[in-house]
C-alpha cells in the first residue's frame, strides 16, 4: 500500500514496496507518458519531477516515496502543453520518434526552473537523457528558445 | 454510370496477391496497380468522404491524407502528406493524417500496396502514386464543381482547396463538392500530368511535422502503452546463448508471488511469466531459476569470431567480387604499396522503445498492436502463429519508438506474443522485453573485417586497389534468396559498379573487391545504413591512408578519382566548401573528409575534431552534404542528417556488442554506452538537390560520419584508427 501525490492528485495504490515508481505510474496509476527505456537510471526516459527536482523514476522504490512528495509527470507539467519547454519543443520541431521526449522535456523544465538562462555547458550537464533518433542539436536549441521565451514574459 | 474523366477508367483487375510466411523480407508480396480507386469510405464515423484511397475530405474542408508507411521518427508521414497535398492543392493547415491498417487494405484487395518501411524507401517508392493520387483527387473535385456549375472544368482554378470560376464569380470548396467528386470515375493515372518539382509550394518546403503535438504532453500511445480490458502482461527470457534451448525451470520457486498467472514456455528457447502487471511478471521471471541447454554456440567468444573472420581475409574462395584490370599485379608492381586491416563490431539497434507486442486472440478474430516497420509482415506473423485466417486478423497501426531496421520482417516479438496469447483465449497479452532482453536478442549489425591494399605509381597516383571484406552476411540468415550462385552482393553495398543505388564513386584502373562470407551463431540484420556503414569506414579511411602515403591533400586525391562520378563529386565539393576545407582552423582542431553512397543518395562529410594531450576526443562540428535528388522536406532532411550523426557517432565512439560464452555481454546502457547531448557536435546540413532522381534520406548520410571523424583524428594524431569503437583505442 502506498499513498502517492501525482500531478496534484492523491492516489492509494496496492503494490509491493519494492516496485519502481515508474511502473506504479504506468501500471497502477495508468499514466503512460513516462517511459521505460532501461530500468537502470541510464537513459532518463522515465524522468519525473519530485518536489521540483528531476528524478529517474525507474530506480526509485515506491516504498521510498513519501505521501508528501509532490510527483509531477509529463501529463501534469502544464495544461494544454503550455509550458515554455513544450512550446519551444513544438517551435523547434524537436521530436522524431518522440519516445524519449517526455523525459527530455521534464529534464529541460527542471533545468530552467533552477537555471532560467542556462549556458551550453549547463545544458550539457543537465540534459543527459538518451535520444536514439539524435534530436540533441534541436534539444539544445529548444532549451535556449524556452529560456528566452521565459525571460521575455 | 460513372463519369470518366480524361481517358479510360482505371483498371482494377490484374492484381496478384500472395500471402507468405517469410520470416525475412515480410510476409506479403504483390503486383499492384491503380493506386487510387475509390471505394467505400473507411472512416464512416468522422464524416469524411473518400475521394480516393489517399484523400478523404470532411464537410469543413479538412483534408484527411492516408499514409501506409510506418512512422518511427523519420518524418515520412509528413513528407508523404506533402506529396499528396502538393498535387491536391488543398489547404496545408487543414491536413490531417490517417493510417491504414493492413487488414483494412487486404479487405480491399490490398489497394494501398506495400506498407513496409525500410531501406530509406518510404518517400522514393511512394512518391509517384501519391502525387498521382493527389492530382486525381484534385481533378475529380474540380470536375464535380464544373458539373454543378455546368461550366468547362478548364475554366476553374483552385487554391488552398477553394475552387473558383472567375467568369461567373462563383466559388466553392473541397468540402462542399467532395461527395459529388467521390461518385466520379477516377482519371487514368497515366494521363495525369504532375507538377514540375521546381514549382512545388508545399512539397519541397520545410514544413513542420504533422505528428508532434502528442509527443509533447505524454498523450501519444506507443505499442508499449496499449491498455485493453482484462489485459495481462508478459516478461520473457530467451536462451542467452543463440541456438540454445530451455532445459528446465523451477516454477515452484515463484509460486504465490503477487499477480502471477502462469509460466509459459515459448518454443524450445524461451520462458515467459504472465502476470497482472509487467513489473510483477518481470520480477517473478528474474526470481525463476532456469536451466539452459546452451548448445554449441556457448563456446563462441570475440576471439573465436575474430579468428574466423581473419581467416576470410586471405581465403581462396570468395562470395562475390567486382573486378576490372589486374589489381593484384598492379599492386605487386607498384613502387609504393599501402596495406591496412580494419574491423567493425556487432552493434545492437537499441530502439528507445524496447521490443513489445500486444495480442488478443478469440475464436474468430486475432489482433496485434506492435511497433513494426513492416505491418503486413506483422499481420502475416499473427495469422501464421495463431492459425486465424488472415482475413480475420488485424495489425493496428501504431507509431514506433524508434526502428532503425530492427522491427522489419522478422517480427520475432509478435510471434512470441501470439504464442503466449494462444494460451489465454480472449485475454489481451502484452509482451514487453526488458532492455536486457532487447540487448541480448537483437538482429545485430554484422561484424566484419577488411583487408585493403593499394599500389601507387611514382607520381602518387592510385594504380591498383584490392578490397577484401570478411564478415557475416545478413542475407544468409534473413534472405537466402538474395545470395545468387554463392555471391552475396549486399555485403558489398557502396562498392558496386552499377549506378543508381550504392555505387563506388571512384574510378581505379585496376580494382578487385571481394567478399568472404564468414557467418557466426549471432543473428544479424539491417541496422540503419546497413553495410554502407562498415564499407564506408573501410574505403574512406583507407583512401585517407593512401592519400597521405601519396603525399596528397585528402580532398584533391579523392577528386582525382571521381571525374567519372559527377554526382558523388558535386556532393563532396559541397561538403568541402561549406566545411571550409583548406581554410585555417583554431589551434588543435583538425579536419577529416569522407564521401560514400547508399540508398540512391550521395553523401559527404567534413568533421572538425580535437584530441587532447591526454587523448580525449572532441568532435566540434560536422558538415554533411546530401544529394537525394528531390528534397521533399528540407527541414526533416536536416533532422535525419542530424540524427544520423548522433546514431553514427554513438557507434563510432562507443558501439560494441561483445560476445562471451556464446552470449551478448553488454545488456544495458551502462556498458552499451550511448552518446549524450554533451558530445553532439554542431551539425550543418547542405542539401544539394539535383531534381533528376528520387533517393533515400533516413540512411544515406550515416556512412560518412565515422570515416570523416576517423580521418580527422588521423589528421590530429598522425595515426590511423582501424578498429571501432574509439573507446577501445588509445588516441595518443
């Protein structure tokens, strides 16, 4: 039994405490925007925010998540994909297959929350998720685009 | 009586239809014509009227363009729609896509034709019938308006789906005349005059992708995300040694674990746990003791495989060659000789979405949801394994989380899921491979070695070139029919004499190119760019060595061999120019250049790298030039080029699937490392359209990435790199 606060909603789930948070989000909660890629915190496809920090949910035991931890998944990042990162991703036409992009967007949103005007070096260090289609160049551009958009408003 | 527009009605007969179970090339083959006959509207619910099979129009003028190729990120859906829309003259902002399933196509005598998506063929093999389909729909829509107004159709004009008759100052729109248009007989495809691509307004432009929105908010459903009522989930372990079998497993050890429903054997080789959730299935499988009968493959290792391939470098018998003049003699007689042996490893595809398939079998119906580059092969596999007649099967269209050649005709995961589902009538079964399973059971990029020898005359001109490739054959495993008379030309992709697809861009007076087939127990398959990758490294790195031995500039030495290959040369020149070849560089930065051909397109690259005193490599910038003939979406072409740099560079830096005790060693991204954003160089794409052929885009440029980088490293360090990946090489 676990109590989880996901996207502002509290869920009680019947699940073994050693289940990775990723699989609880996908299977018990039914939010499939958060992806399975490796299961060993390497690829970042499973990235979510926990109290504003980006975390790889495949490697967090649900038993270690507190009821007070505020978890945000890609579905809860913004209404109508209105987060500056999501808008920049659309403007720059970032996604190819799209599978890793939930995680990429969550990583970028967390970066900008902490560092509103990131340098290329900041982006190198924060954006460590794997993309096999190779959208890295556009991700870099889109992070800068989102930063500029945010600073204007 | 249907009205016939210009000429005779399209003939709908003369189709042949063969359903095969081929494990390889894809289950279905056919003869196919008349690609846009009208028929009953497919999407009854959305009120769109089918004008022809590619175009349906809604009353509000929304244009539904049908696509049948698989979208795995390469942007083909947007490009295909641009081709239809260009001729249709509809409002691009009102275009939406509709994917057609193979079962629906079969039900209409396979009117939509081939759905397979690989070999960078999506656009180039669809463009003719799609453009004709768009044009035919336009002609029918205009004719419907002309009939309504009782004016000659030639007096009408159309822009963005709005039809006008200037003389009577009347206008209407596609949405208003679609129903009448659909009742008209389609024009004869042969009579349709297509636009000059130089006058394109929608095609040829960098339109944004039509399929981005749901990739931004988590709402896009991949096959791995499919949810069905009553669904159970399955985790699988196939014998880690290829060719091995299941000996026994101790089901009692996982008895009573939460959610577990059943342990299932799939074929002789795999064990599956079925549970209510995938995580429960996977963790129970991890706890299940399995004893394997590993078989003969268990004695294989990197060392035994390398020795096997090395023997092929000098064997008497070969499996295909290209020959002009007497290369061996020319080299023997040459005052200066150059010789080198190269090697490239097995690679996995590592699609971000692991292999998976969801299958539901009932008495009179079979359905599958799976990521597939060949959805008709998926359908055929479902029918064959389930025993449900193909007419009662459907393979649902669902976009892929990456493909790269992994998810074509083999459909191993679809077959497994169907086997499991046979034991659960009416219950949907979702099989998901763990990343470890995905890395253990790929159809890997073939391993190979290559011995290169060259002779130079006293002036440093290349007089003889001998290429001997020894390595594993894809055809031997997946397409034995492709090996003709013991010769397997596919492995010499990029070295061919014939123009048009993968022609070697050099003319050498004495040339001998040979392939020695040396197969292993590791299954192999196409991997984005296929054999152009390895052959591009061998040719372009060796040409670099030869140019240096001749004391000549890398670019000039190549140019001198390319006078009879003007398209190769033009692309090389474009890369050199945009890549500032010969111009000064910052201290410590060095350039490398390469050119090669595959998939009907010409590619070249210039790389700028630095190597630190500690041997650390940094790739700063890459300029890639591509001539794919017609460029349907330059923005998406650039995206594919950027992606090919990431995929190719990741392989160059890190890619290696090691074999030990007959099994794959690198089972996750901790050891099968993937390049990250920080290592991505600045990529500049030069599209060199020549408007006189249709070439591929997804694959052609990847083969020049590694050699351009390796040649730049050579420039930086003075030492050639002859084996990959670079993580194993001490650069200084």
